[in-house]
């Protein structure tokens, strides 16, 4: 396992353990007791959506820039579909944010 994978694993593991503690504290403040799990699921949903969106946008931009670098004359044919693709990726992240807000509203 290389060092980058180890760092990612440590960050994900510590986030998992910290989110459990925060959910328990949030559940203590909610009378029903299920609010902590809702808060935890909202936080995890927006975190995964942001991570996936950032990875997708980075990969799309890198591929478009590589295509433009190989053939500068195709810039017009590459740039517009790339911007549309980035907008669609971002709309999915915003959709996850809306769902997270709806989940928080149920607490």
C-alpha cells in the first residue's frame, strides 16, 4: 500500500469514527433519538456527492484539456460539451445538497 493510499485510509477512518461520535451527541439532543442518524446520513450524503463531483469534474476537465492540447483546432468542439458535462455533474451535487437539507428538516 503506497503512502497516498495510507493517508486516504487514515482520513476516511478518522472521519468515520468522528461522525459516529457527532451523531451520538446529536441524538442526545433530539427527543426521538433517530435525529442523529438522519444528521449523519445527511452529512455523509453531501460528503460523498462532493467527492464524486470533484473527481468527475477533474477527470472531465483533464480529458478536455488534453484533447485541446493535442488538437488546438478542435477547441470549439470540445469546450462546449465539456461545460455542459460539468454543469450536469454539478447539478447532481446540488441535488444531493437539497436532499441533505430535506433530511435535516426532518430532525
